[in-house]
C-alpha cells in the first residue's frame, strides 16, 4: 500500500455545515491538503491535544492512551485508508507484546490519538488523489485555520444540550453536560 505522511495543519469552522469543523491535514513537503468535516466534540478533542492542554480529569482519548500504555500498547501509525461517499475511514496500527494489531477507527478519533501518542498520520495515495486539494499557485495564501474559542465551544455545547433534552436523549445530554462542566470549571481556577 502506497502512503504519504500528513501533518495536522489545523481546524476551521466548516463553511458548509453548521456546528461542524474542518480538520485540515497537509501532505508534508507539498501543498496537497485533505479537509475532513468533523463534529464539534471531535474538534474539541483534537484542539485540546494540539494546544497541549491538560484537563483536570482525563478525556476519553487521554484515558485510552493511559490504558494502552498500561498494557504496553504503542500506537505506531494512523492510516487514512479509504474514502467512500465523503466519509473517511482509518486504521490504528498498534505494537504490543504479541506483534502489531490493526484496528479500524473514525478518522477524527484516529487523529486525536495520533497527536496524543505523537504517532505519524498517513493517507493512502488513493485517498489523497480522491480527496486532496492541491494549491497550484506558489504564493497562494490559505485562510487562517482557527481553533474554536472556549466561548464558541461552550455555545455549541449548550446548543447540543438543548437539542438532546428536547429529543429526550438524556444519555447524550449527560455527556454534553460533563463537557460543559470541564470547560466552565477551568474558568473558575
């Protein structure tokens, strides 16, 4: 399988979907970029890792890293291996006591873990050909990629909380409320 290494260029509010974000990955040493639309919770998980923030309690991805390391599992690489109908598919390649193990994952989760493990992110050449955007002009300036502010994250989470309560999805509401508490508690410290 031919693959190319990518780096995380950043996050940006999605121009096409309200409440969503674009994760921008860039082929190292080139101008090819892959925009991947992700939800606000996924964007928050990636932004926290990119900024090196340490929440008072571990988030799901942090917990996964700690659990993996406790059992001597190390993330070797992430491979974005497929795109179908605009949905990206990824694999996590772990090294453990019994050799390498490959696990399917959502691309947003795979990137969030790659950042935390400091593991390389790859895309197959097929994915890059299908989804990559190449900037032809050498002096083309890219729109500044912006991590959502805390205020924007809180507003988005409050909106999601209201929707979850309206739909009587109380499990989701409880999870959203926890995320809100983490964001608002950090203001009190």
